[in-house]
């Protein structure tokens, strides 16, 4: 089997961590591809929250869900910025969300000038980490090739690289021999708290020695 595309890789990472009945978030609904994928993973007992600022995106996603999902009521689509996701979802989601998916850039087939930007993307990523449960994952598909995309990709990559090692694992998936502005994927996994405690003890012991 060949290497996975960045979107297929994101789906694989999420699929390994999400179970029926879970709560998940599609931070950038777009045409609803990831929304449908997440809804199938969590099933009718789970919940998908989807965010987008463009009505045509939510309309396209709704059509896809009605066509391909037996029980689309498990999906709650919100016409608002992903930057406000922490306050838009119930408090019960905090620390219990299995996965949050970001597919940044612009909506295919719509105005390419309407793009995701660091000013809203970075707060959204911070909110996603607050909502994420232990062993949960955030996936971020980045597109440096369009106008404004390189600035956003650099900002997101710098933010992810600064996350504390004792709390998060951050992985970059990209094809090194492709064009410099090719899309790439970041994955952020929240570690278990007991791992943090163990590392803190080990660090303390090393210091005392």
C-alpha cells in the first residue's frame, strides 16, 4: 500500500481513537466530508459539533448528511467561528472530547478570499486542547500554497512546536520531496495525566541526583 494522503492520514489517526458514543468536533465543516466521517465513527449515540462561518458550507454539509447518514440528528452544525467553540459546546464536553479536526484554508468552490486566519485559528486550537480528553487527538490539515496560507501554516506550526512535551505529543506528516508549499498535516495527542505525574517524579529524581 502506498503512503496515505494527508486527509486519509488524518482520518486514520482519528479512527484509531474515536469510538461509538463519543463526542467529536469538526472545526471547519466546509463541504461536510470530515463531518460525515466523524458522524459515522460516533454513531447515533455520539455527537458531532461542526463549525463554519459560511452558510453555503453548512448547507452543503447538511445535504451530504441527509443523503449519506441514516440519523443526521447526531450532528449539530453551528454557523459561527471555530474560535468560540469552547463556549459554544456544553461544559460536559470539556475534557471529554475524543477528537477535533481542522481542515484549514478556504471552501472549495466558494470565494477563495474567504480563508481561515491565525487570528481565529490559534484561539480555536487552544479551545480544542481544553476540550480534548486524555489520549484524544487534534488533527490540522494546512495549505501553505494559497494566499495567506503560508502565514497561517507557519503560525500554527510554531504554536504546535511550543506545546509542552510532558502534556502533548505533536507529529508532522508531510512529503519532503514535494513543493515547498505543499499541504501537510499536524497531529496533537493529549497524554494521560499519570504520564505527566511520572515524568515529573523522574525529573525530580534526576535533579536530586
